[in-house]
C-alpha cells in the first residue's frame, strides 16, 4: 500500500517558489508599468516545464550574481503567476479569474507545452463558461485549430454541425484555417444542404486567391488550376451525388475544371441518367440529427414550425424548414429570470418550451419579434402564439393564437422573465411559470390556472434553413 502526501508536497514547493531560496533563474514577465520578476529553479523547470528549462539553457543574459534571466514581455503577470504556481505546486486557482484571462492562460500553457493543464483548461471553459465561448466563437474556433486544441475543436464542431450558420455566415468565415473547414465539411452530421456547402467552399477558396478575376467568365485555365490547388483538401468531402440536377448545372458545372474529368462525367450521368452505372465513389447522404433538447423531439419541433408558417399539413420531422438553435437551458444556464434577459434580450424568432414538474405537460410559446429589457410596455404582433404539446399521457395539443394583438408580448425585466399576453403565460420567479388570464390569446393552454413548478425550460432561436 502506498501512502500519498501530495498536498504537503505541493505546499512545500509553493513555499520554495515564494521564498526564492537558492534560485538560479529570474524570469521577467510583462512590460512596464505592469511588470514582475519571479525567482525560480532550473531543477524544478527541468522536470515540470521543459520549455522554460530550454529557455534557461539558451539564455545569454546574466545579472551581477551570475543568475540567468529569461524575459517574457508578451506574457501577462496575471497569467504567469497562475502558470508558475501550477509548475511548482500542481494547483490552479481560477476563482474570480476573468474568462478572457483563462483563455490567455490556455494559450500560454500550450506555448509552454503543459499538456495536462491545456487539456484541463479546455474542459473547464466548456463546463463553466459556455456563454463566453458562444460570444467568442470565431476567435475560439480559429485559435483551436491554430494550436490544435482537440477538445475545443470537437466542442465547436458539434455546435456548428447543427447550427452551421454560426460559422459559415460569420464575418470571419473567409479567414477560417483550412484544417477547420475540412473538419467541418467532412462531418456526416453537418446540417446544411450539399449545394450550400459547395457554395461556401468555393467562396472560401476564391477568398484565399487575391489574383482571381471577380467574374468567372474572365477566368483562364491557370485561374481554375490555382483554385483547384487551394481546395485540394476540401473537394474530396463534397457529396456531389446529393446535389440536385438544377444545382449541378447552375453551381457545380461552371467550376468543372477544378474537378477530376471522370468525376464530372459521373456527376452529369448520375444527374441526367440515374440508372446508368458509374465508377466514382458515392459518399452517403449526411445524417439528420436530433434537435438539441432535453424537452422536445424533432416531431415536436416540426409541429411548432407548422404553426409558425400557418400550414395546414404538418411538416415532416426530417424535413423541418427551420434550425432550432438552443440559446438557453435552465438546468445548464440557470433558472433565475435575470439569466433569461442576459441571454435572450432583443433576440427575435424565439421558441420557448417548458416541462412541467411531475407531469407529462410541455407548454410553450413563439415570439417572432423580441422581448426588450429596457421597455416596460406591450409589443404588438399577430404572429405569436402559445401552446401545449402532445406528450406521454397528453393526447392532444393546444394551440392558442393571438386574440388581442395589443397585448401579444409583455416586456417587464424588473418583475418577470418572458411574458406572453397580459399574463396569459409568463415566467415569474426562479422555478415558477404561470398560466393566468385569457387576454392576449384565444384560450388557456392548461386546465389549471395559476403558478406551476417546472422541471426544466429551454429557449430556441429559429432560422430558416
């Protein structure tokens, strides 16, 4: 049996760092006026941070005591203070540390080749700072491929696969690293029409080549060959045989020179004479993924989409014309109504779903305009509605459309969270919703009026595919 005393060992090494006894290296961090020196030991660095140990061996700067100096002006004092305590004491205290500093810490840990810390920090950001990651997606995504942060890459790709517009429609799309683009378009679960994937790949490729004429009719053979070379790692992942005949002729055929001649022949043959044999590899269609929800299913989402578009025939669950982008989940982000205002304020086209505690009931509503935290007024619309969904023992849905447009949407961030109508359906406190008076909408969506406790609730922002 082994008796471990890691805590005491860690404390002793931190004391060694703080006292600076018998140090033989000084590390200067930051730039004036925010600059600090750290007295460290080559023996510790040799085993705990080989990167800094190599810097020590290469250093040619010595002070009067013949102690070597390592200068790191580009690294902040805050970040290095955390790093050096990890090196000595194997502890990292992130309490009250800003998320942006934690990300800088991750970048520095990667530079210092501290693999264990790099992996833990990626997981920590995903588990504890989702909101910040969402607000900085482009930066995080680009950095994750430039530094090979696998955990962050997978996390971002899982989100982009279901909500591809977050990256393909971003202002930074054309600067996306090639490896990032390839990792996305090769996914079986990328929820985007193949013809649009082709469009984005061509857009990205042409953006990398500044010499291409703006009009493809002015291109010469050399221009096509340059584009073909720029896209050589992307083109094999396009599922050409899943593109409609119309889009083949309109979008793919004009760029036929960047494709293998045999592949072009097979694409045209498959499109115009589908019974004819071909030799090119046909990559299977991309898979439809389940909606990201712990409350509703793809079928529920299709029902809601049908009501939004006011269709008589219900959309098929596998052919929903809307993306349902999850922006808030109570059990993940918090149930306080202030969280709702933080994540959903001024966002349009919102679908709310609530799982009632200890029942099969799923209640919800659709707001096509927005809720405004700075307005204590009603917003008018004829297109919002509230509802109850079929689920478990609930055999029938209830759809309640706007009756009085003047009372469709209520804004009051001081007393409520989301609010449909004149208290027809609203969020009141951290775990309570209410179904109240019939004023803004046609009918009650619950047999019992008054407050009820929820198991969980979610808010989606929807967008046309």
